C-alpha cells in the first residue's frame, strides 16, 4: 500500500501473532491489570503508552487477552478516556509544533506545505470520527484553537 502524500510504497513488516488464549506465565490477573491501567492513565499516559508500560514492566503481553476488552473501551468504562482519539490528538500536537516553528521561521516553505498536509489529514480523520460518533457532530478543526484542544 502506498503512502498518502508521497509516491513511496510504504513498508512491509511482520505482525505479532495473536494467541488464542492467555498464556499461563502472565503474572497479573484482570483486576490488577485494570487497576494499573487506570493508575497509569491518571498520570497522563496515552492508551498506547499504557499498553507498552504494562508489557515492558509488568509482563502483560496483551491487555485484551487478560481483561477481555481493548484499552480504550476499558478506560472509557472507568471514566479515564481522553476527549479526543489518540491519533487525532497526536496530529493536533504536530500542528501546534509546526505553527510555532513557522512563527519563528516564516519563510520555511517545506514546513508550510507539511502543515497543510497534516491539516488535511486532521480534517479527513475528524470527518471519519464524526461519522462514527466518536466526536460530536459540530466538532471542527480550527488552526487558531489547535493548541487549546491538545491541552
């Protein structure tokens, strides 16, 4: 599959095999994993970073295998999910950094084009999330308020 804004072909990589059942060597049970995920979410970590932390420091290979649900629905059920989806928040953070860079360097035309490409990705992704009901129907991307939406 090719990249969105370039003629490159992307990259090919192997995927992690999905085991059918929970391995016997997992040290934590369901309640401990949920408690640790909520505690890490309260410190401000994203759901992907929480999964990596649980994998690397606690030996949990997959939160879904242990708890029976994915990380974001698990955090939503505990009232800890963020207002914006993680990928949209990352794109907004990138826009804020590009805007700050372009304020200091107004003639940087390659980054100005990069800013417009990222903004088009945000508009496309927000349209998807509005159709799915993840974002409110009246949510719109505005360059002026991008910094406020990230914080």
